[in-house]
C-alpha cells in the first residue's frame, strides 16, 4: 500500500518521494481504540484495502491494512501495513507503519514502540460506506519545520520528517487544521459489500496463522478465506476469487 498510502490512500490510502512523516505517532498506541467503522474491504481506483484488527500480539487499537492492487487483471503481491487511530477534537487520523520490514518484525516479535522508526499520517473521514483520506502536504510539512513551528529534519531530495514529541505533534496538527493536508487530491473509497461464494474442494481445517479481513472473514497464509471455521473462498481482487476462476 506504500504507493497509495504515500498519497493519501490513493492518487493512500499513501509525487512519491517517500512517506516517513514522523519519528513519533500522534498518540499513545497503547491507549488507542480501533475504529470499527474502518473494518471491512474498501475499493478505490484499482486498489482494494482489507482492514481489520491486527491480532493479540498488538495493542487493542492496532489495525491491519492489506493492500491488493489489480492492474488490468495483473495482481501485484499484497502489501501489509499496521495502523492505529488518533482522534484530535472532531478529526480522525491514522498512524500508519508502512515499512514492510518493520511490519514483519512486529508480527514475529510483537508490538514495541521502540521497534518503529517512522509513521505516515493520514487524516480520514468515514460516512457510511464512503471513506475519504488525505495525506500530508509535503511543502506544508517542510515549511512548518523550517519556520520552527515543530521540530523535524529536512534534507535535499528527501521528504521532511517530524522528530518532535507525541504531545507537541498532536498540538501542532490540531492547530494547523486543513492547512497541513493535501486537500486537492484526497483518496476516495467505497466499501465492498459483496461476500465470498462457496468454494468446492477446500480443506476442512484452516492453516494458521489466520489474519482478519473484517466482519467474520479471516484469511490464512494460503489465501483461503474462512467464515467461522468454514472455507468460503480464495482471497483476490474483490475479496473472493473462486478456485475454478483462477
């Protein structure tokens, strides 16, 4: 999802010059609550995002985002991200870990804040089955650091990166309002409401580890989708590609 997340879930859900917005998150992940409105499958452009809870080895508010991209019938390998919400006033944000090595390490060893070197910030708004997401305006971020409004580093040919504390970051983002975000090119998504159809000949016993896709659906390492212990499909571009169709 890196290419999309770097540009706000599309055009992000995250031009591409990097996505390392901050060394620290906007809030304490241990105190975060998962946003149940995000759970499910979202589609925008040629990208699907499967969003669910990350698992028992993570704080309860941690969510997993799995990106599946289909370009004219050619499937790119799925990308996985970890994220947790922050609410500042009446605005909602995601603190996203997009580095694949960090995600893999956290999956294997469990969550530790020290293991994460950078976060990508996404502002988002959910309205029923519609999701709009914004990425940070790189110029606004760099100017804020250069003018001393927030601590950070700027280097030639690299994206600027916040290095200030979580408390100062939250205060700055809340006060900056829309001026910090790229409002011209938001990512727009709709919830996928179709469900997997029954797959004949699937194995009876699931192969762990299972990962949540939202609702009652889980997917194992062989891309078999399970619904309450029963195989119901194969995970693909629309959430369910049947064996007979592959």
